């Protein structure tokens, strides 16, 4: 398992997230914000940005359903997720 992103309070607007990954917003306003970033869906807190990473043994996209259950989550994903604040590429 890859080392997860350490607990942090990084803040980004949804527009900044979309621009950083050359994506587009789906179901989120550009001014909306995420506070904190994690790549471990088990550690995800409401309002944090979940980064779904694909590794040799696991694909973080498989855990998007769990992450979507939290209110105000943000999910940059190459696959996207209609109706959820998400950035899709």
C-alpha cells in the first residue's frame, strides 16, 4: 500500500482543483471549497478532497462509492461522478 497523504488542512476551491488537473467541474460550483486532502478513503472527513490514486495493487477509484457517502466531499477522478461535487478529466 502506498503511503497516504499526511493529515493536513490544505484548502482549494473546486475551480482550482479542476484547473490543476486540466479537468472540468461536475456538480460543483467553482467557488466551492475543499479543506484537507487525503488519498485514504478510510480517513476521509466531510469537506475534504479525496484523491483516488491507482497503484500496482489497488485502484482508489474502487473506493469512490464509500467517499461519496460523506457530505461535501470533492473527488477528482478521471471517471467522474455525475451529481457529486467532482472534477473529471
